[in-house]
C-alpha cells in the first residue's frame, strides 16, 4: 500500500515538469460559482455572468470547480460542510492563480446560493462555523484582493439583514447566518440579494424564490458591477468565455462535472467520508488520488494542470495521514449532514388544553402518554431470569387470520427462513450499504410502507436518518436500531397534539405460507426494524387490519414533518412552479415526497400499470437537459405486473446510460409531466426545522350542536395569529385520532378546512370575509400557507363538512421564522342566542316583491339597553338564496315593507348563510323577517343573534295562527270601474283581519303593475254609510304584499243596519285602461262568509 502511495508521488513529481502555457489576459475576468446539486458549470450565476460578458467585449469567465453538493447522490454524495470547505479552497486557488498569471485584470465574483457562500467566505473571511470551517482569514491574497472590483451573491445562506451590502426584502438571515457584529473588509465591493420568502438565505418557505434572483435583480447587479469597473476590452486577444473543460478530464477530475458517469473522484471522496473502517478509507483516498492523476495527464490548459496537480497532492497526503493515524474513527453520519432543529411551541397550555392531551392519549384500547424523556437504556435489558416483554397482540383482518401462524420474535422468524440464528444485534440490516427494498404483502397499509420507503431513500441519498429520534434503543453510528434484549421497543411518534410514547414488543405475525403479514426488506430479509416501525404505527391505528390512510399523514406521525397535500388535478396547480418548490428542497433533504392514485377500474389499472387508491414512494428526482423525472416505487411485494409499461424500457435504458444501480422491482422512472395524468395527489412532508418559531393550541369542537352550512362560522373555533416582523406563516390543523375513526366501517369521516381573514383576530361569521379558503380534505390534517404583513393580526377559522356529530379534539399549529402569537380569537359579543325554524309550504313567502312576503317566519327581538347586534341566518340547503331583515315594529308582525322601517338587513340574497349587523341599536322591540328569494322554497334554518347586551328573541305566530281563513272570489275592476264591494256575513261577535292581494293587472294582454288600492269595511251603503275599518290609515297603497285592515270587531246585528260590506277602491290606471283582479282573505276567530262582488 505504501509503495502505491510513493508511486503516485513520483508520478506527480514528473507531471510538474510539464511546461506551463502563457495565457492572454483580458481586462475583465468573471468567476461564477453554482448552487447546490447543479451540474458542473455556472448554474444560476450564468445570468449575471453573461450580462457582464455582453456588456464588456473581450471579457472572459470561468466556473469554479467544486462539488456543489449537500449529500445528494446526484452530485457525488459529498456532504454540505465538505462541499463548502472544498469550494472556499477552490475559489481561493482559482482567483489567486489567475491573478498570478494576469495581475492587471479586473476580477468580478458571482456566486449563487452555496456558490455565494464559498465566495463570501473567501472574500470576506470570518469562516463558516455552522459548517465546521473555522479559518477566519480572508482566503484571497492581498494582491488578488486588490483586483477584485465587484462581487455579487444571490441567495447566500450567510445572509444577515443589516449588513451594508445586503439587498432585498429579507429582514432576517439564512441557515448559516453571519454572527452579530460581523463586518466584511470588502463590503463596498459587494451586493448580496435575498428576499423574505426564501427558505435558505432568509426565513421564508417558498423554494421557488431561491431560484429567481437572476431575473429579479440581474439588471440591478449589472449596474452595480458597471459602477465598480473601469471598463473594457482585452490587452491581448482574449479567449471569450472559458469553462471547466469536458470529456475525460471532467470525468476523472470533477465532482459531478460535465461527462461524469459515476466512476469519478467524487465517488471515492464520498467513500472516504463515509468509510466504516480505516482500510476502506485508505483505499478510497488512494483511488481519489489516482483519478486526479489520470485527469492531470489529460489536462490541456495550465490552469487545469495546476488545479489537478494540487488536488492529487492533497489526496496523496490524506492517504498517508489515514494510513498512519492510529486513532482513526469513522465520521458520524450526523456530523456529515446538515440538520435543522425542530422548533418547539413556547405557548403555555391552559388546564383545559392539558386535559385534552390526556384525553387523546386513550386510543384503540391503549394508552399513549405525551412524550416526556428518552427512555432509560435499562428498559431494554434483561435482569436475572425475567422473561422478555410481551405486549397485547394487535388485531388482524379475516384474510390475515387465515394464514396467521402465531406471534414470533425475530430470532424465531429468521430460523424459519433457514438463515440460522440471528445475531445479538438484530434487528438490523445485514449490509448497511445495500439499498432497501421494503414491501408490503397481505397488509393493506401501502401508505405506511410508502412513507418508510421515502424516508429511507432520503437517508440513502446522503441525508440524516429520520428515525434516529423515533426508535429506542438506537445505534447512532450505524443509523439502525439496537437490539433490545428485553424485546421491548419504544417509539416517539407525533399524533393527537404532541409526541407520544408508543411501546411494542418485537413479536411479529408469522405466516403459514410464503406470504408475509408484515413489511419486509427483500434485499435484507433478516432486517426487521422496518416491521417494528410498521407495528408501532399500526398499534395506534388499531391493528394490522388498518385499512390505510395517506402517506402524508403517516409520515407526519412517524417523523413529525409537516404534511401538505397537493391535488394534482386542481386548476390552480402550476406544474413548473410546483417543480421549483420541490426540486431544490428535495435535494437539500428538506421535503419527502409520496404520491397517491385515485379510483381506477381494473381496465385502467392494466393500461396505466398503476393500482387504484394506492400510495407510492418517490425515491429520487432529477432534471437534465430540460427533462424532469421522478423515481417512483410501488411498495407492494407482487408488483411485476403493476409497473407502468410505457416507462419500463425508458427506465432500463436510463439505468444503462448512467451506469447506475439497477432499479428495484416495482420501481420506475416517470416523466414529471406524466405525474399529473397518472396520480391524483402528491404528499409533501416538510422539515419543521425550516422554521424557528412554533405555537400550538389544542381545543375541543362540540359538533353535536345543530349546524347546517360550512360557510357559516357561528359555531366554528376561531383563533388570532399575530406577528410583528411579518413573513410566511404555515398553519397546520390536525384532527385527533379517535377509536371509531380507525375502523374500516367508518366510511364517512368528514372533511376539514382552514379559512383565514384579515379581521384583526376578531371572530368572523361567514366565509365571505376570508381571503384564504383552504380545500376541504378527508385527511386528519390540512395545511394553510399564508404571507402576513408586518405588525398584523389575522383571524383563523376551522371549518368542516360532514364530520361525525360528536365532540372532537383538534390541534392548530403555527410555524414561522419570526416570532408569532397564537391565541383564541376575540369575541366582542358577550351574548349569543340560537334557535331553529323553517320555511314550510305555508310560510315560504319569498322576497319583498312577493305578495306572500309577510307570511315568512318572523321573530321579535327585544333589547333593554343600547347594544351592537349581529344576526346570522344559515340554512340546511347550501344553494338556497336567503335574506334577513330587521324592522322597527314594536315587536309586531310585518305586513308591509317600508324603507323607513328597516333598521338593517343582510344585503343581497346569498346562498346558504347571511349576516345582518347594526351598531348601537336603541332599546325597544324589533321584528326580524327571514326569507328565501322565491316563494315555496322549503328548508330548515338556524337564527343566531349575537349582542353586546342581553336581549330576548322569540318567534312570532303567523297571521293565521288560531284563526279561520276564508278567501273571497276574485273581484274584477275593469276599465271605468274603480270601486267594487261584497257582503260580509257573521253569525256571532267576531274579531277579523282582512288582507286584499292583487292577483293580476293588465292592459289588454300586457301585464302591468297593480293600481293603488284602498280596502275598507263599511256599515251600510249610500249617503249614510259608516266606515268601520280601513287599510293603511285610509291611504291608497300598491304594496306587493297586499293591503291589510287590522283587527276589528263585527257583530251579527250590523246586518239590520244596512249590512256589512267589504269595499275595494282604486285610483284608476292610465286613461282608465287597467283591469285589476283582486281577492280578499278574512282571518277570523269564527267562520264568516263573503258574498259575490258587486260594481
């Protein structure tokens, strides 16, 4: 081994004797550094680089050669910290070397994201302590620094608001934010761009913002650069834009560079950092040096030779150190991966909230207490002769019971499979480098298995293990569970408002056949830890007969990562925007993706190669030359016939072309655009560590109370969310699991949603006041993402449709990068009154233009002190247009609508739910009329009256209540006749009310408005007649609701005084051409008779 190292040293020495070419020096030279995971070249810095090249003829440019990685397989698996350290060195080497060759050339630096970070440190110094880079010196030589005239950083994670060169809307800092008090000695040369919604350079949540700085600030950046440069041309013939090379030099010498096919130096650099033994690390270091040696012999330019010679020497030196290091230890995976701390709610819980969390601990016959502390390691050991821990067996479905062969521990199961005895460290993977191929078989928990597959794929791409703080006991070096000698495993799972303790034994359901009753890894069948995760989850969901949910919910429970559901067929989904959101975050490991199909019949399943109502894991996603693809896995064991045929050959060819690992059975690549045609839902689970602040509030919603309409918020829980700094806020509503909700028979689980309004944290009553209206989902969680203005307070409303009519516990969580305050919404109304009523065939009178309007349900409202009053009307028919109107009336029924009597109303007729509100209502009695737009629209409705002072509300009886109704024949007033009358006969003393209604009014065949009329009751006729009662105080009226004679008494003896007559008079229409048809309804305590009409 040592001779091999020495041989490499000799080769390098010989290579240094190659003569160095002299380059032509331009007046201006630009260095560009790309962002994380982008292929070798300029990445998004190209926008500004090209702007400079186009502005200054003869200027040249080159890309910094460095890994630009964050642990992803697509860029060689180099950790983010290592990539930053290599990038800083690469910037210093490139700039200093160029300046040595071209000492009079002005230099411009352009860095994007991680590219900005490495240039920032090289130019300004200060180190990068968050990434373990502790050298605080400026890395550029003093001479080279004097020729750096401008530096542009875009999306720099070192961004800190308040520094003199920071530009954009961000008022916070990035995930590697510069410390307080930092100052850059070259500040006047820099502009650093970052906007508030960027999650990497600021505290936002929109990854798409991170990719848009070239378009947003490109012109501003160029103007700044021009202000710093002296101008241009070349001192000798220039080379134009220079690059990083290609072909075999790129293959052997670049991490993820152009032409890279997998077998590059990066592969071995990754193996060094991930080696499990000293000999493996040494072999990988020597292989890295050999590859740089190959690249050196093929290099064309002096700069390439100088760079590759330096790298080769560096790796020879590292190999020698590894060989001689007697205290060598493997690097902890946690030390190699960027990790973000999950925020914890700082809000103090009320006593009621603490009770809610305790109530929700009881689920499916088990107790799952809130998580307090990590368990004592002694819980997993055996003391003396005590037996192993046994938990209550979980429920099995009927098909599972048919093949069930008892509960058995991993050692028994391994022996049954003919693999001998299991080692004391079981359950574990036999070879941790083997890619997991986890599948389900007889169980119906595809969402659970897809979740575990997606989370494990994230780890296999080079990110941290999501289960390291979920399973106890756990091996934090190997990233797998420790063997529990007691057979007990404890899980920290998030559900019902908090992290909870789930205890299981390691017994798994065995099978009489080759079919499996638990999840298993086809590449490592003796690895049982995924089956233990599955068992822990199924315990809280009721058992192995669990019908499944969705993988977004399952990952939320397993990891605590924030779930978001994307409805791929929704018209508001923009594919390009969605890709920008997920691709960057996916490469950073900040989002886990799964997919779900909708309902498919057997023919559609055969044609599409997919399974209906089934969840799939997304193992990887790539973008190359404009092609965007996702690597998808079907978690069913028998998946040979369920791979989309149209993508199988393309996937196999892709695997051959890239010399990559063959695809797992049931896995396939699919074009991103095809996702929208083949799947219904995309589930995103976001790293909660993207946020620094969190507030949780727990509440019970008593859904047993009558409610009709989801757009009516009278009984909805509402909350106030406040912020001083503003910015993105995510609101996660979660419905607590209930024992009944896990049964397969509970088909109608209902829907939940979130509405948000700019009402200052005050309660709202209808959805019209909301600017954000979330979709109604049948999942136990839903996410709302909003941007809040600085110094603002919004109202958050919880809405539902068809939830079971029982009290239900919920948790609302708010996430932000800034301080937030979450609390119950303010309610200015101290008194609430609610009553039920209905529009029946008799009382459905229609709107104010209908003659039957007064027959609508009416209520009296009595108030003794001045108060603010809000009236809410909701109906059981969500599409039924309704209205509420409050009248001055001394609490009596309204028979005629007069504008002067209207106190307030609900405006236009609206479907489902309306509000009428008035402030400082004077003491008195009022009448509320509730109506539908058209007559005869039958429905039930609720009336809610909210007031600041005590009031009284009761229903008013109908006009005909307790009376006998008699309807006259239709009386006709033809042209020229303006008065008709009919005899009224009573048998005893009777109190009467008369109502005259127009039935029709015409001029010829044309319908017209009825003539103004007067209704009177007269004793006798002729010059000695006496008027007993009249309508409208003796005034003519054309009210569409009719004209009324209020209550009056009639005696039988009136017949002896000339008789009792009902008289209708009118004011004639235009030139006496109108024909009016009218009838009269008599409402009496006794039956009366109305005779024929006489002219």
